[in-house]
């Protein structure tokens, strides 16, 4: 299978479109987080100061999730990296998992806010809309690499995938000729994230006096996994446990945990009874 699409070369160094899109996503998301921090009366410099550790741990988490996975359709996963351990460090060839990235980034925010004596929940709320926007932009890296496509479709927004980027069984050109179009799973997830961005921005402003610190991040942990459950059902390369995609299991757990946390946080406390 061909590697990522090259945008340009500087001597022996290749710069990939996927990398350009990811860097753009990170920068745009960071500006949104800085704007949100300033709007809430926080020092926006904290956003930029924590960015390095969040990026580093996010990349580590994303790579570990990919390395430990066992995707279907013959895609590279743990079976390959176990035999080729040095390939684990070759991130230029692709292979990042969003749930690992979120976990790593969350650890980065936790470490920074603890060290700087900041309110963790407040900064998670600041980062929630930025995270959704960054994910929405970053998914277009899958488009340029012809990744994250679903099964064949006759819908007008179906996309073409060349024979070198198809996953089994869709690489059989006799059954699925080059005129076959496929579900753009990356687009579905990108649009879902943009809708989540609007939702969180509206909720954060319209119900600011009713929300607790951290509620917006918990809503993110419900919204994004809901969309991921749907998108994952369309992926021929899904990493599965039994017959269920792993990402759907993780998503379901996150939804339940976040929903329970919201209910507990907003449960009305019983009023003390007067003593007779």
C-alpha cells in the first residue's frame, strides 16, 4: 500500500499533506482554546505553555493505541509491530488513534494544571470545543491519504478510492471496479465534530450559570463517542474484540461514565428537615 501523500520535498526530507493538516488542526484548536481561556478571564499563556506537553503525550498515546491495535482487513497493527519493533517509532508512515491521543492529551493537561495549581475541570472545559474543532480538521488528513473509507455506496457524496488504498474485500476490482464509490467515514466524523463544536459553544454561553466546571468536557465525552459508534460500524478496518469494534466498546464506556457523572453532579441534594 502506498505511503502518505507528499506535499513537497526539501532536499531529502519529505513533507506530507497529512502532517500539514494535523499541524494546522493543532494550531487552530490552540487559538480557539486561548480565546476561550481569555473569555473566561484566564491567562491565555497557560494554553500555549501546556501545548508542548499535551502534544507530546497526545502523540505518544495515539501511537500506543495504534501499535496495540489489531485492525481487520490486513492493516498494520500489533502483529506487525511485535515482529518489527523499530517500526513503532516510524510515525511518518501513519498510525495514530484518536482515543489514545485524547488520553495522552488529558494526562498532559492534568500534569500542567497540577504543577501550575490551576483548576483542571475549568481547563478541560476550555479545551473541549478546541478538541472537537481540531478533530474535525484533522480528519481531512484521512481524505488526502484515501483512508477511513466505508463500504460501497450509491449516495451522491460517495468518494472514489484507488485500488492501492482499498481494504479487503474492496480491493477485488472484478467485484468492485474503479467506478465504485465508498462512504466517506472521515467526512461523517468531521461533520459530527463540527456539530458538537457548535453545541458546546452554545451550551457554554447560554447555560453558563447552570453548568459546573467540567460539564462541557463531560458533554464532549458523550457527544464524540456517540458519533464514533456510528462511524465505526462503517469501517472495514475496525479493530474488534470478538465481533464488536473496540472503539465502540470504549465509546459506550465513556458515554455511560460521563452521563453518570453529569447526573451525580447535578443531583439535587436533599434538604435538611426541621427539628421538631
